[in-house]
C-alpha cells in the first residue's frame, strides 16, 4: 500500500471557511493531496484513525452528507450527523456555546447552513477545525472538487477558460475566487439583477491581478461561453428561494445551457454542474447526459477533495 503524508505543515489555515483565505500554493497542495487520495491504493489509508467529525446540517443535503461521512470512514474515523432540529441550536443555544461544548467532544466540525456569519462564529469559538459545507455566500468544498475535475481533464489550468451561466449565487462567488486563485479565466453570465455581489467580483478581480487570470461578468451567455473550455451552471432557484421559482423561470429566459449555446465553446469543452439539476430548466437533458458532461466525475470528486481537507486540518 502506498503511504502518503498529510499536508498540514504546508497549510497555515486552521479552518476551511472560504477559498479566499487560502493561498494559491495551499489550494494546489489540497488538490494534489486529493488526487493522491483518489488512487485506489490510497482509498482506505487510516490517516484519521480514531478521529470524530461532527456534521451540523441546517440545510439538507445528499452529496455533502454522504461524501463527508464516507470520507471519514475511509480515513479510519467516524462522522456524526447533527441536525439543528435535534440539537440545542434549534432551541436557542448560542453558536458560541455550542462551539465550545462540541470542541470538547470532537476533532472537527463541518457545518452546512445559511449565513456565512454563523460559520465564522462557529470557527471563532471552536478550538477544533471548522469546515464550511455550504452557506448562502460560499461553497468552497464544491469548488475544490470542481478544480480537481478540471485538472484531471486539462492538466494546467492557466490559459483555460471557465464559463458560468446562471444565478450569481454562492457557486458563482466561490468559482470566481477559486478560479482567480489558480490562474483560471472565468466569465460569469447572469441576468440583470442576478449578478454576483459587487464586493465578490471586486475581490476576485484583485486576486486575478496577481495570478494573471481574467474575471468577467456579463449579461450575455454567448459572450461568456465563447471559446470556453468548460461550461458550468447551477439551479436558478437555490434552497430557500423556492417562493421565487416561477419569477426566476421568467427572469432567466435565454440563460439555459443547451445545444445552441454550447456551440460557442471549444469543441472539446466539458459541462459541469454542482447538482442537483433541474432538467430542462437551467440545462437540457441532452447536455446533462451528453458526451461532454462530467457531472458524476465532478460529484465523486467531492469525496476526494473533502478527504484532503479533512486530512490536512485534522491529521496528526
């Protein structure tokens, strides 16, 4: 069995709250470790033997819960599901008190919630690593898996272009920052009124100046997709926005990823989606199931990318 060592000495961060907190070198280290951990001979390395990860869910999940739980098991540890409804968080206990109590029981915490401030407060009062499993602002675990998928297909990311079509949500925010960190060009196409937050765009563009990449925001999907190596989309109405679904269907007209739009990408483009997908809304089934789609490889990479984060933050 091939043995590899955790990369903790090369990563200065104690938590994984957003990719903006990580240097380019630290992100590359995580990606390299994820690629190593994906190799079949490294699937069950007991790098976290005896360690326990608490998983707090205020938003339901398929990929986040299963990948973290499976990842901890494969690493020799254990993951504990903690619904906010089944803990004192749902009955008014403060995040600060919860953080200090759980720090005495666990070796790490992952939280999937609404407000980024809740994740940051949890990290502030925890004496153990905290991992952002998703907030309304960021989805760093997904983007780490996305970057891993792009590396597997294209190798060097500099000089490549990623087009994101749809809502300027947490995925758009994290993709902009992640792309800028690794020197990947990114173009975001969103309808008017649905652009990423201005401060997120500005942050990504500042980062991009150092890495040499280009961050573009437009209202024209064709402009964004033109000469792209990868096309990415997400649902138009995210969790918590169900009441806006009908309005968004109208507002996002013309932003569907379909056979007509992808003709403007490079011939060997790949199609990406963080899932779950609403077929025939943000993307047509022929694209989702077509030969350019890598959505299930991308989904699997959540497991490997998160194992890299777990090993790096929680490993001895």
